[in-house]
C-alpha cells in the first residue's frame, strides 16, 4: 500500500510509549503533509456550513460532504500505512501479537464509513 505524499518509512514514524501512553512520532514531512490536508478539510467543513446557511441545493451540499469524507479517508490511509509499517511491525517483532487484533478493529471502524 503506497499513497501519494503519504508514503512512510520506518524511520519516519514510530509508535513508542511515553509516560505510560502510546505516542506516535512522525517525521516533519509527514506531519506537515497531514496538517496541510487537515487544514484543507477544515476549510471544506466551513464551506459546507456556508452552503447550508445559504440554502444551497441539497445535492450540491451532499457532494461537498462526500468530497470531505474522501479527504478524511485519505488522511486515515496515510496514518494507517505509517502505523502498519512501524508500530505494528515493531510490536510483532517484540512478540506482541495483540496488535493484530487492534489493527483489525481499527480497519473495521474505517470500513464502516
């Protein structure tokens, strides 16, 4: 699985415990990419709100909502790819196979949408 601008290597993202909490560490490049995408999505949400306030035709609003959902799915795919290539691999190498169940639950949640 490889995504435009979202391709992550093991050196770029690593999930490690930090004060008892799991924490993800992304490279500046990946983090900037995700923040840029989220800023764009935030703008799309404001745009949808404006469309509703202007009584825009429902089908047009729904199309904008669909585009925003697709953009959010792209962010999730980038995060999932990094997680699989780093955190999941690390934990399996450490003998922690429970991570597989965790990932399956996460994927099921993503697929419901």
